[in-house]
C-alpha cells in the first residue's frame, strides 16, 4: 500500500511537532500548516488521505475550513478529525454537523491520535464492511462500493456517515442506543458523547430523507436511540 499522507493543521507548534513525530513513526507522510488558508491550499493541491484540524485557527478558522472542503467536490470525502479544547462543545457539535468524521479533545495522547487516524482511514477505505447491496424502496446501499443512491441519484456521505447508516440498515427495526452506535462505528476506544451520534444522524437525514423533519428511514426511539425503519 502506498504511503498515506496526513495533513496536520494547528497554530500551536508544540502540538504540530508531537503529532508529526508520532504519525511519521507510524509510517505516514505528514504535511503541516498553521492557518486555515494554508490548510485549504494543501488539502486541494496535495490531496492528503486525512486531515487533522484544529478548530481555533488564525484567519480562516477550522469550522470554515471544514465547510469549504465539504462544499468542494474534489475534497468532499476527505476524512477529517477535529482537534478541540474541552470547553468547545458547541463548536465541536457544529464541526460534526458540517461533516467532520471524528474529534479529539486537547490535551490528547499522541498514541490515541495515531489510533484514531488509522481507524478513520480504515472506515474511509472500506475495511469494516462486507459486500452486499441493501434496497429500501428508493434508497440503495452498496456496502462493497460504499455508495448510496436515492432514486438512482448518488448521495455523497463521509466515511463515518456511511458506516453509521450501514450499521442501522443491516438490521431494520432493531433499536440501537447511542452508546452502541458509537461502539460499533468507532473501532477504537471512544470517550464520545451522545450528541456526536445525533450530529451524524442529522447529517444523514438531511442527505437521504425526502423530508428530513419527517424521517422515513432513520427513526428516533425516544429514551433509547435510533433504528432503521422496517420497510
């Protein structure tokens, strides 16, 4: 397998150095940037395999970087892991809703960062799903090709969104708690919070549901979590 490139973006030199050193030792090619403008340029020109992105950046902040990358067809599927301070829960939630795949709170363990990078890359490269095609009315999930179509039209999902949808759709009618979904979708130890799942579900509904406010496919089980409808 060719060496995969990780772009690390943070305006704190110490964090960049630690992340670069550990990722380099793990076998990744590492690019770095300290501001949002440089991050966007490198993401578009170098086409990294994954982006590790601090939300608090000078100039163009991390949320605007995520927004811009998700709006660009060339970078729409780029896996993104956010770096956030513990007090930035609102920004973290917005980042997830914009399409980030995962987040790590500062201060973080460099080994955890490497594990999260590997896990998100495994999901984006399709190592966690077996081949099958699931059909639910106008919605088609091709697990082997990691593609989703509604009425024949391709729907672009992030790796995390796709895996979350696949977990639900493979067992229609089964209620999943948020904790179960976190455990099944994130294949490393995950100290997440419930709103992580809610943010991804919101994204999925916006993309796959004919009426996101009146969902047809992904149903809320109040007091429990979510399930895929039995169609």
